[in-house]
């Protein structure tokens, strides 16, 4: 079995490497594997089962209009393949629900219901449905992995989970326990499990975006648990206020992750002390114990920060720690008269609060264990959720934005001066550009001279002798160099 697992990991890495070299801008594909082995009998046979309608809604909600591949999986034999792909096309095509409704339980050549092989289905999804490219794989199952009719389903599940946790090509795993009481002629069940796996780094980002859709949370009862990664985004910070600084306030952005510090520049604060709590994002794991380290990262700045809490202890999933203080040394704020401030609608500085949990010890939440025992009685299912031994350190990046506010008075004064200068410049331009007709009386006879500001013209008598020079300034004109005994004047 160990050799098989090693070979499968090697295959996954080779496939992903080859596919990455041929990657294109094509949107990531999503694959939906629906278990149809004997253990699933009550989900298919109970007239009141909502199993197939749930799958139809899941495909539509998770994939929207993107390309999907849907197949039923069990364990292949010489009579039938597994998975058997029943649909390829856009998730919003009108015919897609018809193919899901056509899914049925698979039987072996002997007539007995087919067994189940999770590894076989996963590898086939990557090689055929995804064609080796990155993508998202959904598995809808009652969580009984029984290749060759094995009764050691817990051991088989453990082997499968070890593969998922240790295989670097599988970058993200979420699970949704769903309550669904069904009863068939041979078996009955209280619920099923829906897994979402990301194959490749781009798929990890894409899957997180899919999981954050409100419509998906509503469909699956907002009941997501994270199996991987357990080395990222362990906590989020919930600000509750700012200590002893009236001109600084704190809030969460609409993404519920970014911390926004609103700063009144009049106070010129050097340090902000945030009050708040850490919230455990590692559902279904309790952070039993972890050492906390923190740094503030502002591009181009080397700033100090510290936190009042040294360790997290026994923090349940979704629970918040005791109130803590985060002291942040703020970077030098720009002058109100700097171009960054004057020529923009506001000033912001973006960075991050980086939280490191070391010596991290995770335990499965007792509440989750009770829930699993309710949905899967007698299966000891929570044992397969034991976190990987490598999940001893986690890094969390909490985005932080400094929103700087400046008083409007000086800006309005500057704006007024700018408007006055602009008006003056326009008037001066008009005066400079326009000609004015001046009249000079020479020996009783008027002569006209159209002059621009700061220009001049010679004045002549009736015999065409130069007798004076006419000069115009910005607002007035004058005669210069007048010949003696000449009757000349400016009218």
C-alpha cells in the first residue's frame, strides 16, 4: 500500500509539471465526482432524498457558467469504468440536471453493488477530466472508502487523507458535512460529506474565491471545515477600539479581513494601540497552544510593533481570544502641502500585520466530533481529520490600511489662491493679446495708432518727418523723444 501511495504522488507531480508547461488562459475547470457505489444506496432509493437536487444546485452555484465535468464513481472492474463521465459542458446548460438525475447505483458483474476506491477516482479526475491541468475537484460521498469490498473503511480513509495532506499538488481542501437522513431497503444514513480539492497553486486561489461566495455558504449551511492548508491564515483580527488616542479609530473593511486605521493628521500620532481579539479560522480545529509573534510591514519603512498576548490557548473554531493590544509605530505622515496629498482625493498607506504562530498544536474540536458522530454513527470518522504533523507553524497576513485625514481649511485657502491666480492670468493674457487704438494730434490733425501693450510706434508730421515716439504700457501710453517746437500731443 505504501508503494501504491508513493507511485500515486509521483504521478500527480509529473502530471501537474507537464500541464503547467502547456498552461493557457483557459478558465479553471471544475470536476464533480458523485459516489454511486453500494454504500450510497439510501441516497438513491429513498423517495424523499434531496441528494440529486443538492448536487444540481452545487454544480450551478460553484461553477456558474464555467466548464464542468460530472461523473459517478465507485470502483472500476472489467464490466464498467470508474469514474464514468456523464456530462461535459457549461454548468448552466439546461440539460445538465437531466444527466445528474440519470445517475444510478453501479453493480459488479456478480450483481452485487460496486465497491468504492477514492484514490482511483481522484487520479482519473486529474488525468482525464482535468486533462492534467489545474482545477477544482468536488467529491460527494458518504465517506466510506472500501476498495475490493474492504471492511476497514476507517483505515482506507486514513490512507487517503494522508495522501491529500502530504501531496503538495493538492494545495487546498475544504469539507462540508451535510445532514441528510435517508433510508433504503438495505442501509440508512444521517448525512454525507462534500469535499472540495484544489489541484495546483492557481486552483487554490480560485477555490478560495468559490468558497467565499455567499450563495454557496447558504446552500451548504455555511458549514465549511478546512483540512488544508493548516499553515496559512490561522486567525483574523477583530478590532474593538483604539487606546488613548481620540484622533485614531479602527474598523474592518467589507472583506472582513483588512484593518483600516483612520488617522486625523492634526494629532500627528507616532504610535497607535489597537484593541481587539483574534478569531480562530482553523475550523474544525482547536488551537490548543501556539506562540504568537508579530511584525508590521509597510513598504519602504522599518517600523516597530508589539503585541500584548504571547500565546493562544484552547481557542475553539470561530471563537475569539481575550482582548489584546497591538502597538503599531506609524510611519512618518506626509505634509499636507506635499503633492501626494494636494493632488489626490485622499492619502492612504497600505501594508500588513504579519502574525506567526509557532509551536502550533491543533486538536479536533469536540463539537465537531459530536457532529460527525451524529452524521456518521459508528464510523469513527473524526479520526481521519487528525491534522498533519507538519502543521506546527502558520503564517497569517492581515492587511492594514492607514487612511489619513487632513483639515480642509488650508486646502480651501490654497484652492482660492489658485483660482485668483488663474483669473489674473486670464485677464493679463486678454490685456496682452488685445490692441488699443491711440490718437495723437499732430499740428491739429489726428492720427490713430493701434498698439498692443508694451509696443511702440513712430509719429510723423505732414512732411513725413519723425517728430516723436508713441509707447504703450499695460494700462497707459505716452509720447517720448518729441522734437522741439512741434505741435504734437496725445489725445
